[in-house]
């Protein structure tokens, strides 16, 4: 069983609203997704707000953000908060 010692809330800007489910599944392969909520920003733009659990010995939020930004349909990420658990 995996050990998680950090929870991070990350806002992810998805360039195509229809791809949100695909992005969610891809993030689930990178880290344990505890919570995921879609949010309308306006003008047809949606964000995905997720709370992920991970082990910081594998790179912390910078490494995780890089991996998320590399996913197809992700245009931008923003870490809203980080908490040790």
C-alpha cells in the first residue's frame, strides 16, 4: 500500500471541456485523486479542481505539476494549497 504524506489542491485549466474526464483519469495514474470538481470560469472555459495525495519524496508539487502540464488538453496548472498529512 502506498504512503501519502502530502495533500495538494491544484486548479487545472483544460482547453477542451469535453476532455475533462480524460484528464481526470490521466491524473489518477500520476497521484491518488482524493477529490475532483469541475468549475465554470466563464466564456466556455472550465477548470478542474483536484485534491491529490502523494509522497513528497518522489518530487513534491513541482514535479507533479510538470507531469500534469504535460498531459494532453491541459493548458495551465495552479497550486492553491499544500498540506502535510
